[in-house]
C-alpha cells in the first residue's frame, strides 16, 4: 500500500519511511496526533532512536498539519524539516470536539448516570520516561486522605494514559473512579476541571472551555523539556504538592482563569475552528 498509494496520511511514526523512498509525485502528509507545541518531541527530546533514524522517519513529508501559525517552527525543528511545509490547517479531529460536545456529554451520562449532578474532576496524567525508557508513574497522593476530604457532591475520575497498563491509586474509594476504558474526550466534555501534568489533553480541555490544573510533583526532574514557557505560559495553575491539589481544583472549577485560557487558545489553536477537516481534505484532493 505504501508503494502504490498516491497520498499517504499518518498521525505518528511510520518506520518504513526510513527505508522506502517515495516515488516522484507521491505525497506523505503528517497529521500529528497532538495539538499545539507543548512538550518537546522528535529531534528535540530524548529518544530510543538515533538522530539519523529520527530524520529518516520524517524527511519525506510533503506537509505537516499544525494547529496554529505559532507552532510551525517547533514542528519543523522536531522533525528536521522546512518550516514552509508545516501548514496551520488545524487538526481534523478537533472539528468533532468543537461540534459534538453536547452529544459527548449525553454519551457519558448515559453510561454513568451516577455522575449527574456531581462536580466532576478528571485526572489525566501522562506516562513517564527516564533516559527514553518508560517507568511507572507515582502520583504522590495519599488517596485515603484525598477521598475523605472530598465533599458528597464531588467525584474524582482517573483516566490513565493508554501506555499505563497499571493502576496507581492504592485502594478502592466510592468517590474516586477509574474510567480508563471510556473516551477521554467524552470525559473531558462532562468535567468541571481537568487535572493533568505534561499531557496534550490540555488542548481538548481548552477547546471545550474546561479549566485545567497542572499537578506536577516531579516538575524538577521531568526531562522532556517544553516549547512554551512552563509553567508561566500554561492556561492554569501548577501544583507540586498532593496536599494542595484538592484546594486548587476547587478554586479553579469555581473561578476559571478565562483570560489565560483565551490567550492560550489563540496562540496554540487558532486554526482549530471546526473546519480543519475540510482544509486537510482539500489539500489531499488537490494532490490526487
């Protein structure tokens, strides 16, 4: 299929591109799976690949879709390509996010009617690495104390990263639920606040106007690096101590930092306007 297609579309690494040379006129478009330019990746971050393997993976792109003009330079550097082919067309998947929020809420409440009428706090930490290798995540939260401190109308939902095949809350609590089999987007749509760290889920939250708390107990030793000014450039407050987390979540849910969220969206997601799919499809049709 790679050898015979007119246009190849991917949203991640295609290792075959290191060894297959595209024929004349064949096009390869990268629709990266994450919005914006947040934590460093590709050539800019620790990797199990050599720099030569990274470059070979990305060297044949005809276009790379990004979510804002501001992001073009970051993607060019991460992939070792020209800024000119990094096109601010917006990610197609954000269209449904923008247009289908009501339906997503109905889906979650249909599956979990016990969540109706609750203040919902969604915890979406990303996976951890050391020297390019994955390690287990320790949230440094006393779950018993956290559960007992919550009010009757509050629910804390854990949605693990797909690469986390283990649970990290030590115990069973009636107001702390692991719903990692449910859609992150749908859970975001019903949440009063998102709690994450270095995950690109922040972009989905921003598009849905859900405020975010950044819980980063390992901030000092996190080695991926960032394209934006971290933490000052974030659309929310950063917390490094588990004992302060619930207080910060409540404050953020009650008084979201609207100006910060709007500025972040304008800088990182200006091309995500609900019409990204049409622009990307037009580009593919032009090539065909």
